[in-house]
C-alpha cells in the first residue's frame, strides 16, 4: 500500500492507506451508468443474499417444510421416484407444462414435495408462494370482515410459482367453487407456474369443480402424476 505523506508543520508523517477492496468502484458500491447510478458487481453476492431473504419471507413456507430436500426424499418405492423426478423436471424447466399436479394418498410425501418446490424456486431466485388450501380459503373468507380478502386473493395471482397444498379437502360451497375456479382460470390463461397436491383421485372430483378439473386435465398445460406409494413421512429415515 502506498504511503500518504502529511506535513504536520514540524515533520512529515507517512500514513499507510489501504487499497480499496474493489478497484472498480473503490468501495463506493455504486457506479455512474448511462441512465444513472448502478450497483457495482462487487455487491452482487450481497444483493443476491438480500433478495433470497426477501423471497424466503414472502414465500410463507411453514417452518417444518423449510428443510425439505429432494436429496432426502425417500425414493425406495417406485411411486416416490416417479413424483420426485416430476418435481425435478418442474424445477429445472425441462417439463413442458407450466402446471404439475401430484395425486397421492395420505402421508405419501405430497406436502414435503410442496416444500421442495418452494425451496427450489426460491433458491433459483423466483417468487414462490405456499398455500395450504383449507387455510387459504379461510384467510380469504375472514378478510371480508376486515377488508383484506381482495389483497389476499391478489397475492395468489402474482407469484411466479404458486404451490397449492392439499387441494380437494374443502367443502364445495358455491363461494369456494367460484373462488378456486377464478384462481385456476387466471393462472391457466397466463401459463403461470402452479404446483398442486391432492389426495382426491380425479375420477372422484365432484361435478361442481368440473371447470377446474378440465384445466387440470389439459395435457398441454398440466402434468398429472399419481403416486401409489404407501404411507410414509416424506424423507429417508
């Protein structure tokens, strides 16, 4: 580091000045661009970390699912291997459809895979939102009394990846059917990536939600994977 000489009046003192960590912006973190100030590349990792923290917070993924990992998913049963591979394709973009629906019995790892989808999407820098469908409907309904229902519904339309966990367990009132139909239609028309889990086989879906079923069964838009694996707790034990 070069010395910086200062004259104190009585003597000249050499002060060692450390070179900047970033020779491009000289530790100012900003550079003058043609359209104004731009962040220096030295801040890329810090910006990425901050962005990731924001995505994690707004994903609203429940704490028990935050550690969900495809590497830990138990694939000893063929059905689990098939759904794991489908999720890999969904996350990698190799799947040709924007939607993926996982159909399986209770405790076959569906929610765990939902956690994997959210985590994988966030790690890729995408805005993903997790919703347990019964709670989602309750939040929208409760919002009628405090004025938050419209905002809650709008949040379901916005994410790059929407994860709807445990679809099909709700009571099919006219309001529930209309709310879910509008949501599915919105994302269907815009090819917005959507991941759905359900324990209700499609042949058992009631006629009231026939519109949603037709969207799910559109092979150009949705890949349906049925997991016939026995009950288990989602990861290797």
